[in-house]
C-alpha cells in the first residue's frame, strides 16, 4: 500500500480535522470539569472516541477512569492494561484522549541542545517547573496532538489558564497513549487468534 492509500484510509477512519476539533472540545470539557474540583487533584481520565454514532448523530464517547498514576514506568503498565481491558469490551476505538495533571518545563535553547545529546530532563525535578492540565490525543493509526493549560489549586477551586494546542504534524511526544494502543491492538489480535498476550 502506498503512502497516499494509507493517508486516505486514515482520513476515512477519523479525519485530521475531526481529530483536532475533538481535542479542542475535550479541552473545553476538561476545563469545565477542572473548575468543579474545588482544589482537588484531577485523576487521570481517558476519553475514547468510537467508530459508531450516538442517537444525536455524533460519534459515541466512552470514559475510562484510571487509577492514580504511579511514579516512573508504572504509568505505562496502567495504560497498557487499560488498552487490553477496552479491547476486551469490544469498543471500536478510533482515537483516545488522556487528561492528567503533569509538571511541564519550557526549555531554553541551551537546554534543548543538551536534551538532544543526553535526553530531555524530567520536568518534575526542574526548579522552574509549572503544573499543567495536559490532554494528549492519539488516533488508532498514530497521529498525535496535545493541549495544555497552566493549572493552580486553591482551597476553593482549581483554576486553569489559557489552553495551548499542538496539532498533528508537530513533533508531539506521546509516550503514554502509545502504551494504551499497544495493549488495545495486542488484545484485538489475540481475540482474532493472531497472537498471544504479553505484559508491557
């Protein structure tokens, strides 16, 4: 299959325009939800976009509440297991959006060069880090995008700053949703008798 055919197939499943519009809509919803938290932390949440229509004609969505993410590699195992569980429920997922609180850091030019040589620093350990609500998005065929907004917790409310969107085609690093889709695709194959399940 040539690149044009792959691109046409991907766009038929979920167009880039619909994917970006859904990311913006989910960011709006997450902003409203965060505003109701009254200073509590947002637990990680998956929003799944399905290949079937709801009665209103829109695509169906499914929500998956995730356990609190452990530090380090444990996040990947949680998402891999979630992908396997979703496949077991036979949900026809075309895209997924992961909302979670995260530490972010804007790198200087020098830090950017250093990161190319030694890998990126962990934002959680940087003295100039900021807290954000991050919404990662990924289609089943691997297109990725993200949105992030500065986040601050107060005793009476959780406040969100303006959203910043980084769309498909940009260099979006998506380590976590890749594990969700790995679990999903492996379980789908196993259910069709094409392979055996293995742990992440």
